[in-house]
């Protein structure tokens, strides 16, 4: 329950949490562009369809500028193509901006075929800028594209709009639409960031042990498999560690004390195994992948045994036993783990609080 509450508080902080580093920020932008590509293309296709329908529904006898129509269509197609192939922020922003401006130009060309072209500036501008807000990955490119859209749709109509009745309402609607688009874009960017960070945290937690904070079985075994595939030098060793008489500690002092023992043992392993993959395999078993000579692996195991043996928790003397086996690509990983397990069994048979290197 406590872990769940901490996780929910973490999610609540994501909205104002900065990225860990530049690499994570770049990964977020790449993630956003990938997820937004198909949504942006769908919205662009919808805009193109809306323009085609508006042209079909124009009143009979309306005349349209073929040059504006041709340039607009070319821009829409070019913008959609850039969006489709975009793999970075610049290409995505250019594709989205070009397509939005081109659709604005196409609709602007349709205004000349209406009885009051100045009337359509505000609704067309608001529909385009607010509609495209969710599919821009960042605020700067959205604002720049919105300004360009408003300039295009209002071109040649500003004087007529200023002489219309209720000019203040026209200005208010234009400014409100522009501000609403910025707000929506910001909200969508924040939500995407929050979702991205939550996913990253879930991935991190899926490889961590909830009690001790070190890698869990999944995290350690995946690393072990990766190292096993390249372990051709004979300088890798797998250490299987088990807390001695752990069931007795649990039975006599309760699970709270047992948890304290596991946390302290994991802490000692973590301090001494810095730089070496390590984790909790389950229950009272831990594992370490050591890189070095056999003598160094044994010295490492000896240090861990000594430091754990210095623990006194709720009146219990805590010790560990360790089985060590060479990790080589030529040997099946399952056989290596079983060999380490045999070494662990032999260490316990010899009196516990010791290590055994299997050959």
C-alpha cells in the first residue's frame, strides 16, 4: 500500500518534473513525434477534405484563383509528405506548419467566392489554429504556425473587418482563439510528458525489487544473459548469495525483522558491488555478476561475508553463504547457475558464512 501511494505521488509530480538529462529530453521529443505522426496526417487529410467540400459547396458562378489553389494544394501535399517522413523536431514542425499554412491558403482562396469574405476570416482562423493544437509537439512551432495561419487567412481582409459592426468582438474572438490554441497545445504537451515519464517509471520499476531497491530477478537475469553472450575471456563469475537461517529469523522474530535483514544485506551487496550487476533473485537469494580474475572474485565474496557477519538485527547474527561459478559463453547459462547453486549448497554444508568457488 505504501509503495502504491508513493508511486501515485510520483505521478502527480511528473507534471512539474524536469527530465533527468538531455538524452531523456531528446527521447521524449522523438517519442512524441513518432506518436503524433499518424494523428497529424489524419488531421491534415481532414483539412484537405474540408477544403474540397467547401469548394464543391460554393455557390454557382463563384470564381477562384487557380494560382492560389495550385500553390495551396502543392503546399498541403508537401506538408503531408514532410510529416510522414519526419524523424526529428525540425522536420515535424516544418511539415505541420507548411500543411497548416497551405490549408489556410486554400480556404482563403475560397473566400473570394463568398458574398462576405471578411466574415469567414475569424471562423476559419479559429478552426485551423485550435484544431491543429494537439498535433504540434512543442509550443514554439505551434505559435509560429498559428501566426502564419492568421496572416494568411486575414490577408486583404483586415480593412474590411475593421469597418464591420462590433469590431471589438471580432478582435476578441481572434485573440481568444489564438490564446485557446496555445493553451490546448500546452496542455497536450504536458500530458504527453506526464505519460512518457510514467511509462519510464513503470519500466524502471519492472526491473527493481520493491523491498530492497536493487534489481529484481528480471533485471538481473536479463543483464546476466547479455553478459553470458559475450563472456569469452573467462573473467566473469556469477555469485549466488543466500542469507543463512533466514527462515528461522522469520519464524522467531517475524517478517518485519526478516525484511530488515534483506534490506541490510542488499545494502551491503550494493555498496561492494558498485559497477557490477547485482540484484535480488527472490526470497533471501541474491546474485552478483563479477568481472575479474578468480582470486579477485573470491576476495570480493570474502569482503561481503565479513561485512554481513558484522550485522546484528533484533538479536540475530546475520551471515550469508556464497556459491561462485565461472560465466562463459561456451557453457549453458542454466548450467552455470546450477553450478553456483551447488557451490552455495556446499558452503552451507561446510558451516555457512563462507564462499565456495566451483570449478
